[in-house]
């Protein structure tokens, strides 16, 4: 079996910064997509772009072959999928649930266990690439679940991303996503510290970042976030609030398996502090604002 556009109805739940462009990419790939979001204006915008809208989770999933959830955190996944009136109460047996939210590995295992009791297949498939990757259909997708289910879902996932890898059984995708968020946070903090160091040294910042990007210090983080750092435009592609949640997942999961993550623990605190300073709604590249404050500078609200 393969979930190709010609024979697959998709329900998409969650039209946020990431979810909205992902749902639109499924439309462009030829899928029949019905979307639900608590904010009705987002559903209306999706319908205006050629999709279908639903007034509830139940309405969205009732006829779906594939259900994709893209919501902020574990509590929202539990609410949308497991609680009364959720996906598992209304989706048909034999359907596939792909949860693309970033949540705890244990929540993914719990969802898979509950879904199996309803005859529903499950993949946990969190993503990396931010808003730009979602818009471009170039996300990195790390997947947990069974090989056969993964193979069937590949056409759907290929409409959303470029790097799509089955990482292991249920929960493995979320474990790899946690590791991803650790690497990204450390990279952004290193970039932020380098930027403040360069600024205080009187170096031409744009020139310095260009040359750093061409050497071993170059990274996807530097390439993606350089513009925001130079312009001071921290409109969210990925919010500090969400990275704060993810760093909690990293430190908790690492503790559970006995892995030391000293840099992760420090970054969890720095991200938490940035959030407490009122920057939770900004892009995570705003970590540079935290470094500037630590360096004795005032930042504009």
C-alpha cells in the first residue's frame, strides 16, 4: 500500500507557523486535504487557497486515510488525539496517524499504543527546518515507527521534506528531534556570542559573518539566522517559547537514559531566561539579545 495523492484523503490538524505551509504543500502535491485549527480564520485562509475546512477534529478526520497532527507540545497532542472527541474517537480503523509535532518520546509511544487498540497505524515524524523549510517543502523529517508503515507514508512525507529517515521504533523520531534541538540551540548560542564579541571589537559584522560562513564555522544555523541577527528582525520562524519546551524534553529525556548534556542544561537555562525576559514570542535567534544583556547592553523592547 502507498498513500499517493490520487487515492488519499488527508486530514491536517494544526495550521500554525509550520503547519499552514505544510498543509499547502500537500495541496500542491495533489492531495485532498481537509484542515482543522481552533483559529477559524486560519482554516478560512486555507480554504481560500483551495483546501477544505472542518469545524472540528471529528469532522476533519472522519473520512481521512491519513491524519497529520502538527501542534505545539505533548499536552496538545494528548488533547487532540487521545482525549474524548479526539482523533482516535473518530478516525476509521486502518487509517494512518502521522504526528509531526515535537513532543516527548514517551508521549509518542503512548499515542502509538492507544492507536494500536483502535486499529490505527502511527508514525511519529517531527521536523527540522523552521518556517523557511516548511514553506519550501525542504524539511528534515525524523521518523519513528514500523518500516512497512514508513514505506507507505513516503509519498506524503516527500511532499513536505527532502531528508526523510526512519530512525527506529515508535518514539525514535522524537528522540532524534530532541537531539536536533540540542544541536540547534548550541549553534545559535555560539553564533550569538560570536556576534556580540565581534560587535564589541568593532569588526564589520556583515563581513565577519560572510567569511565565517565560508569556513569550518559555517552552518545551516549561520546561513538561516544571519539575516535576522544583522537586521534585528526576530519575527518568529521558530519561537523561543517552543525551543524552551524542546530543551525541557532534551534534559528530561537525557536524564532518563543517563546521558550527560552539560551544554544542553546551560542552554535550557539561557532559553528559559530569555523567555522570562519577555522574548518568548520571538525567533530563537533572539538568543543574541540575551547575550547582549549579559554583556551589559540594553535591548529595545
